[in-house]
C-alpha cells in the first residue's frame, strides 16, 4: 500500500467530512428549484416531521407527503418519516432525536429532505427551553448535510395554528419560532418552504392543529412550488387503492453499500493505480456494467410485483385469499436475499480485478466510507480525536476489509473489522459513548 497516498486521501476525506459537520452547506441558491437532471431517478425525498406529516386529520392516503408523491410523479420516491408528537426539544419523551423515524430518514440517504418540526415545541413544557431551539434545529440540518448523498435540505416553517390552539400548541409560539428557523436556514444555506403562510385557513383545522386533506394539499403544493418553480394546477390526484404500495428497494439500499458503477468510480478516484493496472479494470467494468444494471432492474420489477400482491392480499376480505399474503411476503424476502447475493457477487468480481498491491488501500477507503455513513446520525457530536482514530483504524484493517468485500457469502455488517472501527469511534479514550439524545 502506498502509505503516503492513503494518508493524503484520508486527510482529504476527513476534511470533507469535517466541512459537512461544522460548516454551512454550499449551494448557489438554496431556494432554487430542484434540477432533476442532477439525480438518477427516482429522486429520494425524506419528509421528517410530527403528526401533521404523519397525516393525522387528513385521512388515509391524504397526508401531505402522500399528496406530494402523486404531484411529483414516479420520478420521485417520497417517504413519510412523521412521528406523532415529535419535537425538536431533547427533554420531551417524543423528541425526534430518539425516534426511529429520524434514524430511518438518515438511513434512507435522501437526495432531498424537508424538515417540518416545531409545532409540538410550542407546548409550554417544551418552549420553556426555547433558548436551545435554534441550536437543536441547526443540529438536525447538519445531520442531514453530513450524509454521503449530500441532500438538498429545506426547512418548513410550522403550519398555522387555528384559533386558540389545542394540546398546549399555540400560534404565538409558532410566530416566535419562524425567525429562528429562517436564521438557521440562512446560516446553513438551506432552502425555506413557507408552510405557515400556505395554511392560514382556520377552516382546515378541525382540532385547531391538524390540517384536513385540503390543508395537507396546501402544504404539498407549497413544497411542489419550491421543488419545481411552478404552481400546481388543478386538483391533486386522489389516492389509488395501491397508492401506498411501492418497493422499499433502492439500488443503494443501506449505508455503506455502493452500486456497481459507484464501485468502479471509487476505485478510479481513491486508489493509486497505474494506467497499465487500470486498463483490465476498465475493460472488466465495461463488459459487466450493462448486464449488472439489467439484472438489477429485473430484480426491481419482480420485487415491486410481489409487493403489490402482498399488500393486495393483506387487506383482502376473502378468506380463501388470506393465505396468499404470507406467500407473497415470503417471495419478497426470498427475492431480496437473491438480490443481495447478486450485488455482492458482482462487486466481488470487479474487486478481484484490483491488483493485490492495492487491495489494502481499497479496503481502507471502503471501510472509511461505510463507517462514516453509519455515523451520520451522530456526526455533529464526534470529536476531532475520534475522527482521527476512525481513519487510523480503517488504515490498519484495510487489507482484511478488502478480503471481506471480496467474499460474497459474508455480511460486511457482521465482521469484526467493521465492529472494531465503529466501536473505536463510538468509545473514545475516555470511554465516553457518543449517541443521539
């Protein structure tokens, strides 16, 4: 391994990660419409929020993320990460920081993220700690910015609270929050969606807090306007019976997992290969890539079909059809296992073409990426010393990790190599465990 080259790459990676964790996002205009040409469809959109995002009050299939999905169309994959009662405050039992929806939103590695929180923070018990609100809101923004998917981030101002409010939630608190949210967005170059202005209709809020389907449509339309630069025309399409049925599969399904094409790019950009050593790899990639991508699409289509049938029979009222739900659930699981095996085998075949002298360098680069992705939810809490130790451990285990990635039957997440690197970062020399509160 060329230690000088690896050190240079490690320092560059560390500098990039540190920049994500501690400096504002970089974008020419954070409120510019989304250029869909910059993304490989479907564009992954994470909607992080509370019960308003979850859809309380709007009805089945009518939450604002549901309606936004139908407005944006099949080129987008809109996911609802709303948790009822969620707040930014860390002292609250429903704090977003301790909810699986927040962790899952990060693990989704979105291309675009909307943060719509603050409503529950206006409750007196939460707003007593309002001095911490800007910092905690900023930490949410930064945790998404630290993801390797480098998402465009939009901060939604909390919706209007009708009349005198309810459940302790009040409009006065929302009006105090809005300038704080706007300042965080400005400081971190995030976009802003003015949802408060879009929802100034008391008649949309039967309980004064949760918008009806019409109110949820207004939120979706505001997001649509921000993403496309256009006004939505006409009625929002009604939910179909299978509207909620979509394959959970993505080409990059878990943090640290990279596509076949990403793998080749990673080898070219992060490993010190000579032109002669690169030529066999390039030929290997050119031969395999079309076949791999066609096979992946075949898996996508098969799993999507099984998912549709699984959900169809999950809700059937015909007794004779009910066993079919379990049958198609098993088919989905089996197809996913086949897909995982195929991905590992394809990557392993390309990795095998890397010259032995560069295997340790490759293994260290992949391990750094994998652990960095897994640490994204706590990125803002890592110390400089912990990040330094991460790179040191990855360098030590580079050769072993390259061997593991070249062995399809073994799961990377179950290896001692991964555990050693991850544990080293999570447990500093002072044995202080760092984790989201």
